[in-house]
C-alpha cells in the first residue's frame, strides 16, 4: 500500500483545527505546529503569542447559528451573540470532541518554510530542528499584524492599535481623556461605544474616510443574521440592489449621525454591526468626524477644517496579511492582495493550501471548515485543480462576483459572500474537481520528501 502524503499545518486557531479534523476524517497523517501554549488563536484572550485581538467586553457580531461549525453546531444554550469566553469554550469543545489536540505540538513556532525544488516542504522550527512534509496547510490567520496609517505631522499623545486594546484602562488608561478612534469596523465601533459611556472617557471622536452601513443586532425582534442573508440562486448584483433600502429602514441615514455616506452599496462589504454606536452619536456621547488631515502635536485636524484637542488615538485600521515563515520572494501579499483559487490554492503551487484568508460576509467559522474539507480532498486525491490559466481566470471572475464595486483598499481585497461560496463549492467545484481527479489531473503528493512516517508506511 503506497504511503499517504504527510502534511504540516501551521497554526491551531479555527483554521488549523478544522484542517486537522478534515485530514483526520480522511485518514491523512499530519502534524500541527502552534507557537502558543494552547489552541484558539484569535479567540484565545490574552494569547501569550500576541496574536489575539479580543478585548474584555467583546461579543461576536454575527448570529450564533451563522458562526457554528456545521460538524458541531452551537446549541440553544448559547445566546444569540455569545461573549468571547463562550466562543473560546466552544472551540475547546470542538477540539476535544474530535481529539484534535493529540496532533498539535504546542510552544513550537515555525520559523521558516522552504519549498524543495521537486515539491514538498522543509520546516525549520524555533529550536532549529528541521522536519519535512509533502504538503503544507497555512492557517496562521490575518488578524494579528496591525496596519497603521500614515498621516502628515506628528502626535504627542498616547497611541495604540485596536489589536492591543483590552479595556478602557488596559493597556492604556483612557479614563477621563479625549480619545480619537480611527476606523469604522466592528472593533472600532465597540471601542467607541465602550469609551463614550458616561464616566469613562471625557470625549470620544470617531473618524472614518470610507464610512460603513451600521446595522443593529436585532431587527423586528430577531437577530439580524436570521433575516438578512444572501441566496446563491439569485445574482449578487440583483440582491444588493433589492437590499439597498434595508439599512435606511433599520438605521436611517448615516449622514444624520455625522458619518459619511458609505462609499459602497449595502452588502458589498461587511456591514458594521452595532446596536449602540448610533445611540452614542445621537446622544452626543460620541462625535463623528471625517478623515484625518494632519496630526498637530496635541491636536488633530480633520478634512472638514475642524481641529480637536486629543489625548489618545486608537488606530482601528485593520491588519496586514503576513507570512513571517516564507521568503517574500516566494509567497507574500503586498497591499493585502493575495489572489487564491477558491481562496485556498495559489496558482503554480501544487503542494500548499491556505485556510481562512478571506473577509467573509457574514462569518468565518463554517467558511474555514468547508475550505479545510476541500483541501483534505485534494491531499487525499479525491479532488484535483484545473490548469493554472483556468485557475487565474476563475479567480478574476470570482473577484468580480464577490467584490461588487467595492473600492480597492486593503480591507476589501478578500471579500467573499459565504452563502454564495458554500453553494459554489458543494454544487460546482467539488463535482468538477472529482471529475478532474478521475481523469488523472491531480499531482502525486506522497513521497515528495523522505519522512520517518512515510518511510514506515
């Protein structure tokens, strides 16, 4: 019996865990390397590896049923919008239910991943040791390397990125201060809402250039995720057009709260979900400002000509896609542009898969689970990729389909509608890939490198 391909999985967040489960379900050998001392990645609050962006008050902004893994749905004992501690416990339960910890090597950082000329990977670990694998699955996440904007001038006060924000007093004490939050994603509006409560910050400003559609967590008494979702049976352009009145019905005009009109149509980018931000703005507890024009020591000038005295700035300006273990000339994502076939496979590389590198509307959990299942089919030989030119053309078409007319900025380079993606993978891509595999189009992955496990088999 021929040896099965050996796989290295980098990271034990939700991407690495679902990859491990999918490989195990297919009987494929793998080893997962995790730099931290436990699983969870971004959902491990206080993660000693610095990768978690969770703050103390964080609750998910996506309805419980949408966040659930398909192989282990959350039960009704979970609230509609669980706190991050409940999400972490759910991830722990998932890992335990499928015995995933057994194949994870904790406190083991991947320092370098080198691709062999004939395929396969040399993995250099933090202790200097080297191990080899036929296949590589990358699940190191893309919400851990903060991106900072570059504005003219300089600022004399305190600054921090939202990635490092834990509470109004951690890691900086923002109590009684005049705070500017830059950005309008979910983290930004949560921080604005928390700091602008009476008795916390003296004054809170929120500055945004592009704007966003701010939607409440509940609509007509129901979680908004139960009422607002796309369908794979109707073109996204049509659905977005039909849905345009919805944010006006749910929240009104963003301009009435001092926010700019969004530079994209509803559902072309992830809506910002908050039941508190507009209340804070409407109550005067928080003040909306346009884009920054210049930093002026202890003041900030905005594009509308106004100037405000500011004690601290929280940059809620997103993240860079970073692969510290790859040589940049081999694999990198300049300006967060990282085109992948079905958001998994890089054209020209037949021995690596990327899990979780997308901005999914509305949720990432079932997305990485499905990606992992497809990657495992590929490693096991039940699914094959099309030729590189076809892959590149499909990437172009998928980008047009999912992006709409979203402005090409780093936060929008990986936009995916989950429901359309899920339907496409199950109903089109998997059957087509199975047919390609039957025609012998899949690569021979097993035995590309000599490992102890492969030799024993």
